[in-house]
């Protein structure tokens, strides 16, 4: 009972004070905030308490402890401004020892022309930018109703000849109550070191003392760029099956999200499973977020088994971004 009360207080605390100050654009590695998994996105991003597939790596790593098979998942997103975003994750079931996982997140663009004030149409050079995150996960059930998990990840961003890197951890918990198996989930993601760009593009030539005639005017120097924190995000959520049978059930979920670079908001969603084959989803993302372009989400999925041990899944999600356009996500997964 005491544990339930702690979870309840944490959840209530996370949803209060919606009038906070926005700090958009004050963190590094914004690609870490792009949500993965078509199933989760179809549910409006309300997934921290659901967290029952390999996409829990992103949402709540403690959910990995509830998996009883090995699992592989892949997500491709046609992101805004012709940006490609991909995520691949694999989970290995260790029985009573929990589960371990590995993941790779990648954001990239095609090469672009280098433009300057003097040469606005391009100077003949090309540049690109990209970001990656390599993760290692572990989760374990401490009781039949409580599990914990974490991710350790290496993060790198690159633009032209400059790079920035960092290390971070994610931590999550999942608790299944005795009230209709209501799930309470919490996670903290991207807790790590600040990032600072460095590389050959910060090398400049400097005259140490312009008042001295005849000194070396071309002393090699390095510019120092600012350090920026990672997009730390705290999530707390509830999920429950309000209709349930052997092959059909309806799940509803709600998440409260507190980022360090924006105002607090809510994600809400539902999933209807028909005969354990067809999945229909809907939700609303970023409710109460200041100046949000996000909103309605829709999704669907199918799964099919081969024999008794292998299951294939295909999921699609559509998300509204209003003036920025809409996004499409495709995910594929396999249990074995």
C-alpha cells in the first residue's frame, strides 16, 4: 500500500503547474525526443505504463522485464523537412535473470550545398548532418508485479567537420496494481553529460597582440563553443484493460510528461485488439503543451504467427503536425 501511495504522489506531482516557462531550443540532441514505435505513436504517445514490447527501450525500459520471448523491432519515420529517422532494437529474454537489450537510433539527411553570403548558390562543397545513439538495456522483475530497468547510451551528433558526444542513462519502473491490473509506469530519460561541438571548423587564426608590429599574425587558436544539456524527460502514466477476453481487449492509457525544455503536457490513447490479429489505435498527443503543433494520432497493425514460436508484426501510425505537415511511421517486429 505504501508503494502504491508513492507512485500516486509522483504521478499527481508530474501533472501539475501547466503554466510553466517554455525552454524550447535550449537542449542538445533533439533527435532523442523523436518518439519511436508506430504502436506507441498510434496511441498518442501514452505508452510509459503499457511498455510491453521492444519499444519499451525508449518509453520505459522496466517493461522489458515483462517480455517472455526474444524480440526484434524496427521503426522508420519520414520526419519533417525530408529528414530520415530509424530505430532498431533487439531484446533477449534471460528467464529469471530478466532481459537485456541493444538499440541503435539514427537521424540523417542527404548531402546539402555549402552556401555563404558571398556565394548564396553554393561554393561547390557539400555538407551533411546526422545523429546516432547506441544503447544497452537491462531490466528485471523484482516481484510478480514490480519491475525496474535502465538504458546506458552513447550519443553523438555531427555537422560537417564538427562533432559532439555524450553519455546518458534512462531509468524506469513499472508496477501492476491489484485494481483490475491497473499499471503505473514512470521513466526518466536522457540523464547525462552536456554536449559541446568541437572539430576543425572551430580552428581560427588569431593575432595575439595587434599593437605589436612584426609579430606572428597567424597563431592557430580554437574557438570554444557553449555546452548544452540533453533533453531530460520525466514521464508518469497509467494504463488499464477496460475490456478483456482471451483474444480481444481494449486498453486505455494516459501519460503526464515533464520535459526540461518545454511545458508539461498529457498524452492519451487507446488500443483495440481484435482476435489477436488486428490492432486499431487512436490518441491525442501533447495536450496542454504551449504552442504545440501536435495533436490527433491514428494507427493500425496486424500480426501473424509461424508455428508456435515466431510472430511477425507490422504497424503503421499517422500523426498530425498541423502547420508543419503530417508524419508517417512504419514499424516491423518479430518475436521468437
